[in-house]
C-alpha cells in the first residue's frame, strides 16, 4: 500500500483522480489532480460528487476519471471525501457540457450547475435502483429495451413527409426535421386519445414520434416552453401508454432529484420537461424534441446563457440522434439549420392546411376607429366587433392583448408626450379604474402630475392593458361573461360556453371545442417593439393564438395588412416569412447569419475587456468586427429612487458563423486574463443573445 504525507494510505489502483471543481472563474476552467485515499477507493468512481480542498477552502466537484499518474510536478492534495458514490455525471453529459461551455465562451462549472440538479440525500436513498448490473467504473446505463411494434402514425398522415420521418425513427436513423406544425384538429379518425382539444394535435404528434423511437429501444428528450405545454404533452404521452417522467423546477428538490435519478439509472427512457430537461441523462438517446423554439423561455437566463435549441441540436449531432424542432411559427435560426443542410423541412400538405387553419383577416385600427364612433367604446373597428358578435353565438371568443395591466403607459392629453415620473423619469401607468397614476420603475405615485412640456395635467391612454380591455369589452357586450388570463393568474382551459376570454400572449387558455373566433389586438405594439425579432415574435404569438381557433372560423388581427408578418399570418406561411427574415439578416450582418457576442457592463470594465480580448491568447480574430461600445439604458434602482444610476455600456462583436468557435475561445481567454488579475469590474458576456437592439 502506497504511503503519502502524514502516513495516510493512498489507493494502489488508479491513485490519481481528475476533478472538475465547482468554481466558475475562467482561468480555473480545467480539471485538477488529487490523490485517492485507500479508504475512498471503492466510492471514488468516475461521475460521483466529491469534496476537495482548493485554495484553502473546501469546495465541491465531480470526479471525471481515475489515472495511474499525474502530470502535476508538485505534491498532490487528497480527496477530502466522496459526497455520494452515485455516478451522476455521465460521459455523454460531461462531453455535452464541455461543448456547450466552449460554444458559449463559458465555464464547465456553470454548465454543470444547469445540467445536474442539487443532491437530495433522502431521495437518493429512496430512489429505485435498476435491476441490471452496472459498470462500477462509470455506472453505465441499463441495456436498451427490446424493440416493439411502433404505434399508429395518427395525425402524422397530414404531413407528406410524416411517414418517412416516423420510418427513420423506427430504424434508428438520425432524421432531423424543421417542423411546421399544422393548426386545429386532425383529419377525421386520425386523432389519438386525449388529443381532442383544438390545437392539441401537436402533443399527440410528439407522443407518436416518442413512442416510435421508444419502440426501437432508444431514449427521448422532449423540451417545451412552460408547464401548461408540458401538461398537454404529458397527457398525450400517457394516452399512448408510454412510460415517461416529467422534469420541472416546481416539483421540489426531492421529487425532482428522485425523477432525475430514475432517468440516470436507466429506469425511464422518455423525458419531457421545460428548459432544464435538455440535459436529462437519457440512456441510448434516439430523439430530441423542441416545441416552439422561438419562445424566450427556452433561453437560459444564467451563465453561459445557452439556448435549448442550440443545446439539443448539438446533443443530437454528437450522439447521432434524430431531432424534431419547430412549432406553428418558424424562427430564422431554424431556417438557418435548414439552409445549412442539418435539418429538412417537415410541413403539412396544402389540403390539410386548408382544412385545419382558421380564416384570418386584417383590420386597420386607427383609420376605421376614427370613422366609426360606435366602435370607439370598445377600441375595436366594426369588423372586429362583428366577428366577436358572430363568434359569441357559437362559443367563446379569444381576445389577445399584448400587455397586461390596466393602462400600461399614459401620455399628456394635450401634447401627447409620454408621462414620466418626476423622481426617476420612469414611465407612469394606471393600475385600475379610478386609481392614481404610479411609476412602473420606482412605484412613486403621481397624484399631482403635470406635463413637463406643456404644463397640462390631464392624461390619456397610450398603451391599453388586458384589464382595461376586459372592462371596455364588458361594456360593449353586456351580459357576456368576461374571463382574463395573464400575469399571475393564467387559465389552462375555459368552458365551451360563450364568453370573452382576454389573454396576454402565451397565456391563452384552451377551449374544449376550440374558440369560435379570435381578435388579435394592438398589432402595432408587437410590430413596433425596438427589437431585431419584433416581426418574428409578433407572428409567432399570433399563430399560437390562431391555432386555438376552430378550423374555418374567423381571426381578425388589428394591424396593417401590408406588413410582411401580417401577410404571413393571413396566408399561414411562416416558412416563407422566416426565409425572408434570414436573408435580410444576412444582408445586414445580424444573427443567425453571423455569430455575435454582447459585452455589457460599466464603461471602464467594457473597455478593459475589449483590451484584454485583443491581447489574450491568440487574440481576437482579424475577421471579427467590434461595434461600439455605446451607452445602454441605465440600471435604475427601482426599489430606491434616491439610489444613483449606474452607467453602462455595451460592445458588440460579430464574426462569420464558421469562425464562431474561434471567437468563443478568444472571449474565454479574455475572461481568464481578467479573472486571474482579480480586478477590472464585472461584465456580462453573452454569445448569440436573443436581443441585440
């Protein structure tokens, strides 16, 4: 038995452990070697959690591998203890986490925090074990289940390439589809149990794809934006009889870890969940599914800010798995994958689209309202009012309002200048009928407000929210129930009886037999956002709402009909729109046609980072272009109006897509240089940010 300092016995078998310590500093983003005490030899298996002493402190980490020797020339410290012998970090997830960190200029520690949930000791003891023996060196997953008969294709018959896609899944081929889902119900006789709700064929179609993959003995990862979508997918998977688990943050630490362990131990091969499920350690992965990839909930708000679409595409590419990515709308990023040959389009036939889609018309709001005094009461043109009255005779009518609240913004009634807070210059809002205006930023009331430009004291609505819209429509349609969904009160479903359902985008409830009509209000508020993705996001929100309407029923959008996004909605043609968006971004040099990094922070810190970026490692590639820095909106202390404003700047760095990894390496090297110096101020570095405006 080998001896170490203080006569502590060191393991004779593979005495060196390489450990990824849980430290996010870029200059420490590498494994470190430790000696394995003989007393921990059996427990110290690759993939387990360990505790080590690092820079005089005890920190957690993951044991990556055991080795005979170390390249480190000095004396090695020992593992302090094995937190748990459970091998929670699989080789596939480690490789994926390292690739994600490299792609987003982040650290492995940050990605592993996203990939592996915190340990819960009681759940770990109680979670069932697999009945098959495992490799003690790495807890290899249970063997694949024997293949079984694939399910009936169901509503996939609506897609000309649907049968070929399912055949590829059944054969285990890496078929990758950019899915343009059809709205409404399936053709007669094709629906699965539990998919009778309008707009709910997409959960049933995902369930069929998952069951086909599982029947071939391979695993599935399904990621959806929120809990409501997950409930629908869960119901569809249950209807197929498929053994699966759902992973969400609201399960609680014990239950979430228990389910995660069931996946890790190979007991379950089909996982559905929200964003965090993209790292689920599914054995023998055969299919990744991402629904509604344009939803901003798929973008991780924690460093290194990965997007579920990129992570799942990278995972499918590395494991040879199939991929099904899409929704009712099509993002420019998904079109980029199609243009590059990584994925193929999967869309419904023209006949199926005609049978499933509603009829969409545009109503210009300002001009018609000016001519129609009766319509002013409900802030709707006569076409929208007629559509609502007709729909209420047959069932509920959906009214989508871009913003929640009552009057989300107000302006001077005389000069039309936006009303702002005297304390912090934040925008004023009115929270309800007969309420005093207040600041959205600091909360200060403005009972004696007077316009700084003209001195007038009267206010007018600038942006009308869902609550005020419900009040106005209640007066326009007396006796009709009005239901609201949005903010902290989101409805999952509404009854089939006639009612007005006022909902903000993303909070639209499902009606059992579909909505009889839909009104999409204030299109200018969505299209006029100062964002690169304003038109794309507006179309996505409109299509998601219109898909809940009965086939052939009326949808009215209050927006100028000549706008490309409105035309795409009327024709139900998101693919052509996304191709146009991608072409325009390529011409202007915006993502996803290029890779772009955003560096935000105090002016001195941004300047220091750009300087370090030019001198660190191999330096910034010559092909990269630095834009700015320019000032950004101050980070106001909204809870304390007297707190000083923090000046912030942002620099953008863009480069061709082929050189994206080179840019990521340069960004990581610059962060390592600054973190090693331990000065220079904090900056936020984000590759391919969702918003660059």
